[in-house]
């Protein structure tokens, strides 16, 4: 059976929550740290933004280049391959975002401060991370995470990094919560635990492009349900939980002072 890459329900909900915040920011330019397979950068380009991606993993960078070939060739998107924590970035953007990256960084406060440096005064920062340390499990180990986050701790860190009006939302609730244990079963069945023999950086570099049957890759007919139209009721439902502490994914938004 041939499997194709499709965003799972939790990721679709997360992306919709991100796009809501992007629309509220009125940004025209963006920088995404760790675009992975390129789905979010592609969605922003479809909304008319121009941007830059910074990707550590050569394999993920190749995936992003393939997915965004048209906008790269048109000059609306550039991909920089390298370590965001050590490179110099001289540009300023309306929006900087990083989704499911900061948990891979040992010194996360330094990472947050560098992300804030990317945006102009008055610009917006959006950071998504896994939530709730009580849900630490096999996925965190195999993906190379250092930690999961609590809402208050994440808000405090971003405030210390120089942002104001910080808001942290619990997203992908309740769908990700309901699928949590099944997700761990699928990870084990896919043999992901073999990656525990690898170093933390190697696990990090492969985390955004994993091919796990029925978690990140699915039979083609699943396109009928794993799409924004079919998932729209879940997009509405997650709004009820934005202010809760239930999120296995936390999405924070803050503004750089003028």
C-alpha cells in the first residue's frame, strides 16, 4: 500500500491556529525557523507574504525546496540552510515564527531572544512548542526534545526575551489529546525507538520529516478527511480550549515593543 505525506488532524488544527494569528498580525514579510517539510511557509506564501526559511537539517531543507520550488523560483521565498543559533541574520521581518523547534534547543531562552531579534519594532513573534510535561513520552525521546512547556513558563520566557502582550493558547484540543496514546503506539510500531541510539542532534534533524504510517503518512484516500474543509468543525471546536491548560501543543504570540 502506497502512503503519502498528509498533515494529521492535530497538525491541521495547529496550522489553522497559526494562520489566525498571522492574519491578525497583518504581516507582509516573515522568517520561519525550522520550516521542516515547508507546509507553513507554503501556506504563508499562498496568503501573499514573502519570506525566508532557516533550516538546520539538510534532508528537511531538500524537502522544503521541493515543496516551495515555484515561490523560490519567483523570488518570493528564500531558504537558508544552517544553524540559526550561530548564523548572522541582518534582515528584519514583520513576523518571525518557529513551530516545534524550541524544544530541541538546549538553551531555549537564548533561542527565544534570537527570534525576537529577527522582527522589526512592532513586529510579531509566534512560537509553537509541545505542552505539558506530564505527557513526556516516547515521541519526545525519539524526536530529540529537551523539554515540554507549561503555559505560564512559556509566557514568562517570551516576556523575558523582550516581547509584550504575550498570549499563550492551547491548540489542537481535544483532537490531539484523544489521539495521544494512539500516536505513541504508531511511533513504536514504526520502529522509531531505534533512534534512541542516535545523538540528540541526529534525532532533531530527522524529526520534521519522519514517515510514520497513519501518523505522518497515510493511504491516498485519507485526503478526503485530512484536509481543511473536512477538519473545519475541529478548527471551531479548538477555540473553546485556547485559554485552557489542556494543550499538548502551545502556541504563543507576542509583539516587539516599538
